[in-house]
C-alpha cells in the first residue's frame, strides 16, 4: 500500500466516522509532505460533491428558497468544523 493510498483511506474513514483525531493526523501528514491540495480535492470529492448533487434535486422537489438557505447554512457550519480540526 502506498502512502497516498493509505492517507486517502484514513481520511475517508475519519470523514465517515467523524473521528477528528484521525482527520487531524491525516491533515498534518498531508501538510508535512506538501500535498494539502490532494486533501482538499479528496474532501471535495467525498463531502462537497455528494452534498451539491443533492441540493439541486431538493430545490426542484421543494421549490422553497428557505430550504436552499438552510442547506447552504448547514454547509457553512461544516466548513467551520473543518477549520476547528486544523
């Protein structure tokens, strides 16, 4: 198993389980080897893309601007949590 593969697996596991210790160690390792862009790309793929794929569908179904605002607000809250981890 390569370092990159192991980091990705640990990062995904930390995201799915909410384990901040695992995420912290992964992010530190990415920073140490100067691969923070890889961590950002993985976060976008694992968290942001699936979420953004759902939002337009929800808007079409509900047609409610308030629902869209609540969705964006919860996304911003997630980013604040990521900032706390780093």
